[in-house]
C-alpha cells in the first residue's frame, strides 16, 4: 500500500491511512470506437423522437380511424381535437380545419313551447291529469307572442290580464315585454297546465311577474271585478280573452261593464280561432271511444265580431287571429 500510487483516472481518494475508491469513480473500460457508436445511436434517437413529436402535433387524418360506441376511447383519436372541413377534393383548402359552429342559445319561452308540443295531451286527459282534453295547438305561436308583445309595448301596458292561458306561453311572452314593475294576471281552468308552465316560467327573469288563479273563468273574473270596484285591484291595460268560445261574449261584456277593471285606453284582445279553447267531449262511434270531437265555436265568433262592428262604443281591428278592441271614447281623447 505504501508503494502503490493510484492513477489519476481511477478516481480514488484518501481516507485515513487507506486509499478508498469513490462511489462513481470506477473507469468504464469502454473502447473509443464503442463510445462513438453509442453516441451516434443516442443522437439518432433524439432526432427520431423530435420528428415523431412534430408529426403528432401537425397530423390531421382525412377520416376517422377510431370506431365503436366510444371513438374517443380508441387510439389514435387525435382527429377528434378539431373538425376537418368536408370540402371538394380539388379544393386548395381540402385539409384546412373547419371552425366550430356557434353555440345555440335557448330561452325559457322557446323551451316551454317545445315542451307543450312534445306532451301527449290526449293521454293526460285519459289518465285524469287534465279536466278536459287539451291540444298542443292551443299554445300561443311565435307570431301570436310577437303580436302580444308589440301591443304591450305600443300601449305602454304595465298590467295585463289573460283569460284562458293554457300552459302560459302567451303569458310569459307578455311578462317579458312588460316593465320591471309589470304584472300578468292569469285565469286558467286547469291546475295541471298551470304547474306545467310554471316550471319553465321560473327559469325566466320575468317569470315572477305572472300571477295565476285556477278555476272557471267567469267566477274568477267576477271576483276580480268586485275587487277592482272596491279599489283592491289596480286596473288592467291589456286583456287577452283566449278561453272557450261559448263564454267569450260574457267575458267581453263583463270586462267593459265593470268599473275600475280596465284602465283608460285599455285594449281588449279576443282570440277568434275556431276550435281553439273548445273543450272536446268524448263520443262513441265506430268502436273508437278514445276519440274526441268539439264544436268549432264559429257561431259565437261571428256573433261577437258583428256586435263589435255594429257598436258605436268600440273601435276594432282584426289581424293575426285576434280581434283587437278599444273604446272609441278613449281613442278620441
């Protein structure tokens, strides 16, 4: 040990009287040619890895390589990162990615209208959920909602009354057109349809403006007229009569004859659509007891139209399936 002199490349260090090797200092004993080969292989591996990474980020397949019920779970699925525009093969932009389509924005009003159309109203009546057999076409159409909103804004309405609301599509359209302190009072026969519409009205910022009273229209309207006469209810600026045709003449007369129920310059709109709002009755014919029939209500419609036209008290216009009536006295002021 005294005569041993370690070489510099052995990496030994002195620890006391003995020379001990360090942990990572042993020579590799690799020839220069083998070291050159290993270096070349390492460089080649680096180049291959870099090329693979670049290709993976730039590659867009022309078709889907994944299949099955969950293509995103298969490999490769990089084609799902962004869509490829389906353009003609000769186009210069064949492989350019397409832009994502804009998101679709819905509204409680459109959702309610769609839900009414999808509901099975005949089955609801057969199961006793509704008092009469209702029909989806009774719901206010987009055009009807636009007319009601225009009338509300054009007349500066703050309070609206709807006699016969079905699921409340028209009521919600009115509520959205009224100012923040506005109110829509609804008289509806069936509690099922009131609750049906309420689910969607609560999603709207204007849903809190809607107040519903459930029961036959005439007694409810008479009660409302008594409250208005005593000053317990503020007058209404816009009234929509969209109930049964047999009672619409009585509703119309009660509205105009009740002091305090209508504001000065109030507008009364009466639905003139045949069959709409008519309670169908069950009949037995050819072995089909589940079928329904109803009166069109055309006679009542014609009678009201004639009365308003011949009266010296009213000014009326009819469009969009609505008879829009206003007092001549208020129109002249």
